[in-house]
């Protein structure tokens, strides 16, 4: 039986791994922010929609349906970065900080 070593004896670059983790956190945060913004936008757009009847009992069902549709639409918009907000935030965060010179 020929046993192979589990690792290829290459050193692990912790700085690179940390940078990847930091980038993933930035992407997640930017996408979550875009989702919150999209949800507010979609709520305003569908404010007068989903009216079923004047019956008070059906108003709750319509509101639940509207809320679900709004949430799903906002998630879809944010996951695809359709509004461009997450992309803009990531671009801003990835800019190199300007060096300030002290006199």
C-alpha cells in the first residue's frame, strides 16, 4: 500500500486567507444593505397592490402575500446586484486609502 502525505507541504498563506474572508464579509454586508434598500423600494412600489376585498378577514391574507412577494423580489434584486448599490459599496471599500502627508 502506497501512502501519500495529506498535504503538499506548501506553507499556508494566512494573509491571503484573511483577505479572502474579509472580502466575503464585505460582499455579504453590501448585498444585505442592497436587500434592505430594495425591500423599501419594493414596498413603496406595491403599496396599493394586493387588495383582495373589503373584508377585514381577507386583508390579513393579502398583506401576508404582499409581504412575501416583496421579500422575495428584494432578495432576488440584491442577490443579482440589480440596483448596483452593493457594487458601488464594494468599489468604494476597495479603494486604496489616500496617504495624508503631515507637515
